[in-house]
C-alpha cells in the first residue's frame, strides 16, 4: 500500500510539473464549452432582418411589432427597393427580408386576402429554413387573432410542445457531447502516453526489475487521471449550469457514477494502446485517430446517427462515447433515473471489462 | 556457491534472424567484481537483460543467487539491483524524490540502508533538490547507482555505467565499485572500454555474442601468444603501410601514438632486420621496443585467431 501511494504521488509530480500538459488538461474542457457554447452554435439568435413596409398601415404595423418582440430577430426598418435588397443580401448583411406591399390592410379587409413576401438567404439552408418558419409562424399567429371573432366551422390547431428543451437550446446537445469528448481525450491519451513514456525513457526497465507488481504500475497510473477527469466533469457541469443556464434535471450522483464508468473504459483503452506501441508519438497518434475522430463522428452530438448509412450505424455501436452520450442526455436533460439507462450502462460496463482483460493479458512483465 | 551462473545461453531477435547471444556459459562467484568487456553490439546488454529477468533466453538455463531466471523471476527481481545502460530515472523528479521513490518501491527507506550509499550519496547530496534531468552525466550515474543500491541487493548489474561519463568521474565510479565489493555484493559490470578491464577481478571478453576468453585480467595478458612490440617514427601513416608490407609482420595496428606489431614467428629475433628495412624506406627517429600487451591487444589477437 505504501508503495502504491508512493507511485501515485510520483504520478502527480509528473502531471503537475509538466505545465503544458496541465494547461491542456484543465484548459481543454473550458475551451470546448466556450467554443461550442458561443462560437460554434447553430442556434438562431439576434439575426439581422430587414422589414420593407410599403403599406404602413395598422395590419403591417401589428405584424412588425410581433416580429420585433421576438428575441430571434434584430429588425431594421427601411424602404429598400428590390435592387437594394438584393445588394444587401449579396453583401451578406441580412439573412431575411419581409416585404409588405402597399395596400396591405386594404387587401386584407376587402379582398380577404393579402400577401407578404419573405425573402431568405438560403446559402445556409438550415438557417433560412428556421428563419422563414419563425416568420411564418408569427404571421399565422396574427391571422388567428384576426379570426378570433369570426367563428370558423372546422379548425385543427396543432399544439406543439418541445419536450425537455422547450427553447431549442444547442447546449442540451453539445454539453453531454463535450463531456464524452473531453473524458475520452484526457483519459485515453494521457494514460497511453504516460505508460509509453516509461517504456521510452527506460524507467519501465527499472520498475520491472523491482518487487513492485506490474498491475500496480497500471493502477497507480490510472488513479491520478481518474481524479483529474472527475475534476474536469465538475468543471464542465459548473460551466453548463452557470454559464449556459443548462440545469441538471437528474441525479448528480448518478451522473458522476456513470462518468466514472466511462473514465475507466477510457483508461483501459489507453492501457490497450500503450501495450501495443513503444513510442509516445505513436501512442498520441493512435489515441487521436482512434478516439477523437470516432467520438466526434459517432457519439451523435455533431451528426445524428439515425441519418447515417447502415454500416456506419453498426460501427457507431462500438464507440463507448455513443452510449455515454445517451446516458448523460437521459440524466441531465430528461432527468431520468437508472432504470432508463441500465442497458447502456451494461454495454459500457461490458466494454470496460473486455478492454481491461485484453490489455492486462497483453501487458508484458518482460521487455518482449 | 556461485552468485550467477549461465549454462549455454542463447538469444535471438527478429524471429531468430539475429543471433545476439551465442551459447554463452560462465559463472560469477559471490562478492566478485566481474566485467563483461566487448564493443557495442557484442551482446552485453542482452545477457544483462536475461539475467535481470527482462528477457527470456531462447536456449540454455541461468540462475542468479541460486534462483532460476525463468521460474523464480519474481524473487530475483526483489533481490538484484539493476542499472540500465541508458539513464533511467525520472528526469522531472528531484534527486531526493527519485531516491525516496525507489526506496519505497523496494519496501525500504533511505535511512535503513544509508550506510551502503553514504559514500556516493554525500557527493550528490548538495544537489538533492535539483531535478535529475538537470544533473551532469557523472552525477546522474551516481544517483542511478544509489537508486540501484538502496535496497541492499545481493547482485548488482551495471550495464555500461561509464559510457558517456568523463574520465575523472569514470575513475571515481570504479573506486566506488571497489568499496561496494567489500560489502560482499556481487557486481557484474559491462563496458566497451578495454582500459577498465584491469579494474575487475575477472573479465569475459565478448564479441558477436560469443565469449572469446574468461579469466583474470592478468592471466589473459599472460596468455598472449608471442611477443608484442611498439613502433614509432616520424611518419606514422607511412610507417603503418610499410610495416604491413614487411615480410615477417604477423599483425600490426595503430594504437595511440604507436603501432603495435607482432611477428609471424618469434623463433628468430626480427628486430635488426626490421630496423634496416624501415631505414631503407626513409624513416627517421625510429623507436622499437618490446611491451607487455594490454587487454585490447589480447582482444584483437583473440578476434583474429
């Protein structure tokens, strides 16, 4: 036990004396959260739109007020002709234009039919789609208030409720993803590199010729990274709660327990990589290619797995991050308990046992 | 009882393509300072790694402290001290932290065996808060030796401890080894430096995985067949060429500022003839004298025979 503690202490010295790695370890989660939260967002917020109101009557004013009231838009009122509008679109200044023709209210009152033109910049199809949907919804809403006094014989009114994420925030999607990514990256890369470093520097040779059990070498390597990763999980959760206003709906304890499981999975994967390579560079590359890319692609937070072709969907099943992502989403966003995620937990657990057994069998007590 | 025994040990690498150690047998007595002398790639490190249970031999058996290197590897690991050829301590840990770490790993403490390392440790103690990576080459070796000694091993394996260390530190290092010998620790040391061979009790000359000769340094020198001469003149390059062309030359090679020469036969004294021959070829200030061979001369002779 004394030996084990001495070894863990030594590992902590390594971590804390390597400033660059330390910065990466704790800077990574913060940078990722800030990056995904504020820079790489596909949420619609404060989009500049132009309203060209040629009508200037009661009806058009009412609709414009409604549009202005929405936080999604930043409305600029101007009377641009069509050529100027096109120029503004080409410059990329505006994403959407709403044009009210002259006599808008008149047409509406007397012909019972009026037209509004909505022009969107569809070079980004998703944004264009979302924006036009928003504006259309506002117009339809106005129409409904108009009809409130008249009895309509038949009416089907869809009541839409966005469950778990009523404001359609991106954070719900990426925070669990970032957690998976950071844990995989830190644990896999750090364990594999730190074990391979011992081999490369020749210290493994000295350690092997000692009464210290090789299995303890591995265990004591895992402890510091387990602790560091749990700190990382805490940082991410604090950031998401206080910076991104994303509450944790489920049990925090369960969340940490599941995170610990993924950390152990990742640590055993790092161990497996370290047993099959002899240089730090190879270990680094293997963990980057072997972990970072599949985690980004197949965890499901960047690209929906359901839309992938069948072979890729099958491959995604062996990526631990995918299961962890489902688990975290269930606990954090949906507020579900263990009964809802026991299947995913079992899969992760199975993976961990498999990886541990394989890597421990591969771990050499000699040099070859 | 012998401390270390090897019986017909062979070791190959790359799926038996490279033969590193070829049928090697020798034994080292308790408390002996035994040197494994040979150039780089001779198989010294392979032998050390097999004895420290880091590698498995392809053929043959060996024992350390009476324990089999394959079966009882765990016990051997807790008894021997091993210092690999490459500096293998933690560079980002301080001198003291390194020593403490290895002491704890071996389930002992610095205080417990301080007597054993005292002579060496006092030299590096002023730098005990310095990181190991920032020490000089000689200091690193001293620290590594301390770490290998901290658990009072019965057998100490030192793989090229003086390679890359300056001449003064080398001398100091060997003096430390002599003092350790008095503690009744068996020491196996390998080195590519032939001049260090004379400092060992017994040596094995090794080349291409084969042992050429095992004996005390004195006996190896005594066993040198024939007489050896050192020749010197003003034009050394020309001298070597002319000596090679001389009809009675057995072997000749440059050795420091002399050429070491032996004749094909020593039945007749060829010295006067040689002097005449060299003068004919325009050499001046010729020095010719018989010398006692060094270990290196013996090694070269053994290689050629």
